[in-house]
C-alpha cells in the first residue's frame, strides 16, 4: 500500500511540470486573445468612425450634387428669361411702330378732304332738272359734309350719328360706301373695336366694288389686332396685299405683316 502511495506521489511529481506548462500556456493564450480582441475592438471603433464619416461625406456629396443641379436649372431659366425679355422688347417695338402707323393714319384721314370730290363736283355742276332736284343734291352733299366735319373735329360719336343719318336718307348715294367706312373708323377711334370691325366688314360685303374696300380691310386688320386675333389680322392683310396691289392700303398692309412676324 505504501508502495502504491509512493508511486502516486512520484507520478504526481512527474506530472507537475506538464500541468504547469499547460496552464501556463492557457494564460499566455488568453492574454494573446485578449490583446487581439482589444485590437479588433479598436479596429471596429475606427471602422465605425470611418463609416460615419463616409455617410456624412455622402450626404455632403448629395447636397453638392443638388446644388449643382439647382445652379444649372437657374442658369437655364435665366437664359429663357433673357430670351423672353428680348422677344417682348421686340414685340413691343413692333406694336409701337404699328400703332404709331395707325395713329398717323387716323390723323391723316381726319385732315383729308372730303372723299370722292369728283362725284361732288359732278353733283354741284350738273344742271338741275327741277328746283326740287337741286335742293335734293345740295341736301345730300350738305349732310355728308356735315358728318365729315364732325369726324375731322374728333367728334366721333356725332360723326357716327351723322353718317348713319346720311345712309338712312340716301342709301343709294355714290358716297354711301364712304359713309359706311367713316362710321367704322369713328368706332375705331372710340376704341369700340367690335363695332368698328362689324361696320368695316359690312362695307366689304355690301359695297365690294367700292374704292374704299382696301382701306376698310386695313381697318379690319387693325381691329383684329386690338381684339388679339393676330391670326385673323395676318389673313386679312395677306388678302389685302394679294387682291389690291399698288394701293396705299396694300403698301401699309405689307409693312404691318412684317411687324406681325
């Protein structure tokens, strides 16, 4: 029994270095693992900071991209605005030229002598068949002259009433188409463009052979412009140039066509 005890003690004594080596190695390995874990933790921490920085940088990059996009859009809109301003300036100049031309024409017409002087002269020099016939001619001419005088004096409402009275009294007069024209132009001067348009169109329809048709068409286009019917105005002016070449109205119509393009 003692011998077995001695053998156990001897065996234990021999095993102590191995146990010591084993447990000693575990401690070293543990320390190494701990050190590695610390390094890994440090790396994870750095990676976390880098990821945060990258996310922030990506947000900044996205913001920069948005800013650049907005800058490009602003530049595009600014360019469009400049083009539109130029177009408006050009259109305004053209319309100013057009209206100046129309105003000048109104002034010229107001200063003009009575239309169709030859007809009036024929009436004044023709021998009267009877005293009543002479009075009739004088009344017709006097009625027309009185209405035209009102127009020249810029009494456009009075001129309209005068010419309408003339047409009612002398519907078959050689001056009827002229009276119809001045009614339309008087409404135009009063800025009643719808009424002016209707009366000038009536002249063209009722008196198609009248020498006043080209002027009436020119005034039709002016009223269409005022009523924002630019397409209709172009068509009227084109018809005027094509059908009545060589007339003063056709020359003005060509100029206005250029202004409307």
